[in-house]
C-alpha cells in the first residue's frame, strides 16, 4: 500500500468515525426528547387520574346526599309530616 493510499484509508476511517459519532449523538438527542415527552404524558395522566378521583368523590357525596334526602322525605311521608 502506498503512502497516499494509506493516507486516504485513514481519512476514510476518520470520516466513518465522525459519521458514527454524529449518529450516536442524534440517537441520544432523540432518546432524551422521547423521555421528556413520556414524562409529560405521565404527568398529564396523573393529573387526569386525580381529577377523576375528585369527581368520583363528589359524585358519591351528591349521590349519598340525594339518597339521604329521599330517605328523609319517605320517612316524613310515612309519619304524615308532609301531608
């Protein structure tokens, strides 16, 4: 192999290494971006779960209050208080 061919070989190897490094950096950047998006989605899911739980508690409270009111009205009717 001539010195010129050797020089070209080393240049090509250097270009390949630079290309591989650039690809790895892009993959790392993509991974960070995906992880950030997943974290945001997890936060949103947590917020939605909290809101759903609050709504369920409110609905249970309203349902319980309505049931109690119906029971009281029915008892009052039995006793003749509301006639």
